[in-house]
């Protein structure tokens, strides 16, 4: 591998007066699945939002390079066009805006940025239907407004469905497993596994190990105090589950 | 008679003249009394609590002539262009307050659903109005209401026989056209619905060619037991025009009154919607949407009177204000002593898109019973940053994302409307009114 798809170096970020990331380093290669775990307040959701371009966070130091370019200078929509996707922990309801039309416009905006023609309407619809089916969403979703009246589980499935349609290169999933029952979790995992491929990287931000029973990560990182404290393979997730986050905090204290 | 203020005295003088129904003693008397009430009360001032935030000075400083029936014409194609696409309705067209028979279409309305223009009824069948005209709208409600009673030239009289459902909606189109000098129209709408009768009535006010007229409308509705009425009131006066309107409803047991009040036009617009839930099981929905920009001023006052136990009301108003626009929302809910077990829910949500836009919002709950469920809430804010980020993270540019969220905000009100053709038309209409609306179109 010549160069990492995503390279984060010494990232420091704050929101208002609180410093949340304090020198975070991370490298993600195409074809890999990374799990980022950590206790509440460790900065893992902040990291996900900063990668997608959320304006409320101020990056005070460090760099993020995505496919060779400085990601931090891009607007959120430019990042989306460049292939970055964030699956939200709390997807937003948008009454009156059709779920599928939004996806079509999003896909066409991305294609336009890449110098491609608009997607063929018939091809698009058949692609959408096939992916809806995979995510266990019935045809009524075609006519529904974005997330409006969706249950918590439906919203999460919709996030993964959007990801499948937009086919991003870098998928960041912010606690997609939270609030899901085991059946919904399996559907979400099926969608994510479907997305795995040599040209794509997936970053799973999660508090719990259980998602990783269904999506096998190549790398696991433990975040605490705004830094990557420990990295390893999937056995690290199991160790965490067993020993709890206090174990990490103690290690952090002893190394500080 | 001596008037409370010069403006009212001048208006009374200018509006005076012959009118249909003058030869009928009780109608002439009602008009005379109303003219006296108007003179005594004068036009409302900001010293009145109900008019605190709305100064009618822009109306007072203009001189409005009585609208001439002979000039009450409009090009047929201009009227045709105002048609709501796909809406199959009985349609009565009024130009500057006068009925335009040639532009109207009453086919299909028969004895069970009678739709007549008021001037015709005044002249030929005044007895039918005996317990109807001024029965529900008190002429002393405001100086404007009194002026309407005294000087209304025309309007609509809709009678729904018991156990009758009007299959087609009834559209009343009030067009305001530009004249040599600004004119005032005082349309009066009277609706009576018999036992278990059902109808949809659309009052649609449109100003053409920057007309600077005043529309001063009054609507009276009485619903017998079990009757159901869906009432759309769409106000699209010209940006130079003035609109004052009040709706007065009395509801018998188990009746349902649904009001969808959309205000988009006018430089100064004031709407009052009042209902009396006068018997058990009566219920109402007040749904409203107002969009204003530039220097528009839009004021809505609503009153829901829970006069009897087991009555229910739900009220939701939404507004988007841009530029220097000013909005006023005052929602009064009154619960009479002994009106136990009622439910009343009210909300008013506003988006302010500019630092200069302003909203005065006030819930007014007056509750004299102790076993009731009442809630109210008002919000004033900007677009949700999280929602904006969500759309941008999907690749949508910021202007389009803002347009989509504004549309979504308005859609919550449109979504409560049940007439598909009207809803669709309004969606398109709202999109046109919003900044970056053209980009929103492909998403809905």
C-alpha cells in the first residue's frame, strides 16, 4: 500500500472552550475496517463529525489527509462529493423532502463533481429497490419523507441504505448500533458487510463490542482523553468488553 | 352621527350609498346600527390590547373609495390563471367585492348544497338570512367588522341541508384589481351546515397588479350537531394591498371545524379566527402558516372558547419571517367554568431568517375549570444547524439545504391539509416564495 486513504496526525480540536481531541493519530487504508471504541466523552463522536466537516468544532492543530488532499479545507458537501460519508447517530427528520429524491440529488451532485453525467433514472430506481430490499425496507419507503416518522431502527437502516446507494469510499459510522435490537443490528451489519471492498474503508465508532460480533474489524482502536490510547486487532475489543473502560483509564493514568 | 376618529367618519361617508336589501327593514336597520357602531368604535388603535402590535395607520392614512359594481370586471384569462390545478370545485368569483357571475361556475350545486351570492339573496330572498346575517359575527367585534356589516355589497351564502355532503369543494375567489383610486371591498360569507352536513369551503383572496385596495372580510359559520366543515382561507393580497378578515364560528355538539389559514400576501394583514365550542363533543383544528418578507406585517389572532365540557381543540401555527417582516400571533384559549374534561393543545413555531425580522407571539390561556388538559408552546428560532449539516454531509449545497429545511418547516403545516389538489398547489406555491425555491423542487 503506497499511501493511506485517511491519515490523521496529531489532531487537536475543541468545541467552545473544551478541548476534546488532544493529539490523535490514525491511519486507515483502503480495504480495511476499523473500529474506534471508547468511553463516553472520549472524543470518538467528535472525530466522526470533524471528518465529515461539522462547523462547530475548531481544529487547533494537526492534519487530516484523505486520498492525498487536505480534508480539513473542504466543505461538508465537497467531502461528500469526494467520497466521505457519515452515518449519523441521530439522523434528522425532514418532512416533505422525499427520501429517494434526496438520494438521487446527492448522487448526481457527487457525479457532477466527478465530471460524470447524471444517473439514469431507471438504473437508479432499480439499484435503489435492490438495496432497499437488502436492508429490509419495503417499497413504501420510496414515497416517504427523509426519516419522518421512522422508528429508531428504521432511521439507522436508512443511514446504511443511503450509504449503499451513494457508494462512498470512506464510510464513517457514528454509533450506528446504538438503540438497535438484535434483529435490526443484524440487518445493519449485513448492509455494512455488503459494503466491504478493496477500494473502500469503513470506520465504525462504537461504544459496545456487540456490533463487532457481526462486523469483523481489521483494527480496533481505543480512544480516551482525545487520543488513541491503544490499537490492536479484534481481540482488543473482546478484552475491553471483559475488563471495561476503567481498565483503559487505569492504563492511561499509569502512562501519563 | 359623530365618529370616534376622522378616518372612520370619512370612510363611512365614502362607503355610503344604495345597497341590495335596503328595502328590507331589518337589514337596513342592522346596517344602520353597524354604521353607528363603526362610528363610535372607530378603527382599532394600538391602545387596544388586541391591536397592541398592529398599527392600522397605513390603512387609516389612505383614502378608500367604495368599489363600483360596474368596474368589477376582470379578464377571464386572468381569473382562469388563478385556478388551483386539479381542483374540481363550485367556484364563485368576486371582483373588488362584487359577484362576477360570468366568471363563476355553480354547476352541480342544487337544493341540498345551495351556493348563492349574497347580493342576490339580499334582493330576492332576504327572509333566508333572517337568523343568519349578523347572527354569529358581532358587529361590535371591531370597527372593521362593523364597517363590513354596514357596507357589504356582496359575498356568499352557503347552505348545507342536513345529512348532506357537498361532494365538491366550494371555492370563493375574491380578486382585488387595480383601480384609478384604491377601493375597499367588504365581502361577507355566511355558511350554515345542517345536522351531519359536510363541506369544504375555500376562501381565496388574491390581489392583482399591485392593487392597493383594502379587503375587509367577515365570515360567519354555524355548524349544527355532527356537521363537519373544512375551511381553507388563503390570503394572497398584493404586496401593496391590505387585508383585514375575521371568521366567527359557532359549533353544536359533535361538530368539527377545521381551519387552514395561509397568509402570504398583503403589506398589512390581520386575521381573526374565533370559534365557540358550544356543546359537548365539538372539536376544532386551527392550522396556520404565514410567510412574510420585505416590510410585510402579518397578524393572526385566534380565540377558541371551550364553553362546554368534553370539547377539544388543537392549534398549530407556523411562520417564516424574512427581511424586515413582522409577525404577530396571539392564541387565546378560554375554558368556561364547568367545562371539565376538555382538551386544548396549542403551538406556534417561528423561523426568523434575518436579524431585522420580528415576531410577537403570545399564548393566552384563561381557564376556569380544573379538570382539563391544556398545553401550549411557542418557539422562535433559526434553522437547525444539525439538520443543515446532515443535508450538506449528503452532498447538498448550503443554499439548497437551507431551502429544503424551510420547505420542510412549512410542510408540517401543509401536511395537515386534507385536500390533495390544494395541498400540492400550495407546496409549489410555498416553494416559489422561499429563497432558493427553484432548487428545492427536485426534492419534493
